[in-house]
């Protein structure tokens, strides 16, 4: 029996789930205008473990959303995950934030473009096919009317920056799924379990969040 605690704090959504063999048992989350991760994260962890009657020594691993996303949010989530791994002597699993967001979508054909707001017209994005396979790597891009213009199949945009995206992404084959805004620890369950089975773990001492913009050259 594999219990994994999943932590997602890359956006305004502070989200925690407990998964058993890849399926969510219980999820707690809240998305507020101001980031409340520092106040809510540990409370959610304690509540979930208490309500599910699972002790910390029963946990097989801790999974954390690695980014890209909010610098502060990622630091809080990763610091908490690493602290738990150190204390419990269990592995750390890192899950791509945009993959987590994409996994909230179910389509029969077309492409999924999860986006996380950066600043002005900049977003963090990636592209997945209808089977949730990544076909374009994570990037930081500035949106223009030419963005994704080469795509002729249906394209579904999700994330917390849809309103500003709609001002420039206006092709007829573009659809905005306004109900899908933030990544959630609920969708981390299957992803983290798959990595656990494959022994795809991080070095707890040296792991850092995937900030992405740290690697960009300032103009």
C-alpha cells in the first residue's frame, strides 16, 4: 500500500492531497487573492492526515509541484516537502506544474495549452496532445496575435491568465476553458504514483524548484 502526500503551491491555489496507490483519498485546497500558503499549508496537511487516520510513518513519499509558477509559492511548497522527507526518511517526488494543470482536461482530439500567469503579457506554457503527452516543452513566452497561429486543430487554453490571453488569441479554433484555472494536488496523485513506481526521485538535499525565468536574459 502506497500513501503519497501531494503538495501544490505554484499558484494562488494552496492545495494538498493524500493519495493511496495513485488515487486521491482526500484533498484540501483554497485559492485566495492574496497568497495564504504559509498559513494554510501545514494546517491542510495536519487535517488530511487526521481525517484519513494515516500517520506520517505510513507515508511512502512526499510529492511537490516543482514549477514553473510563483517564486514564493514554490519556495514554501518545496521547503515543506523537503522538511518532511528529511524528518521521515522518505523519497521526494517532483511533478511538473503544467502537467498537473493539463491533467484536469479530458478531450477527444486537439491540443491542450496550460498557462500560468507571469507578468504583463508573459506566461509560462507548454503544449500537450489529447492523450496528455507533452509535445512542446515548458517555456516563458510573451503572447501576441501570432502565438499558436500555426495550429489548425482545436486548441484548448487553461490557466489563471485566460482573460488577458483572450485579447490576443482570437482564432476560431481556440477555446478557453474558464472553469479550469489552477493546478491542484488532486491531479498530482496519479502522476506522483507513476514516478514512485519508477523510482523517479529527487535528491532531497539539492533539489530546487523550476523557476524558469531565472534562466532568462534580462532585456
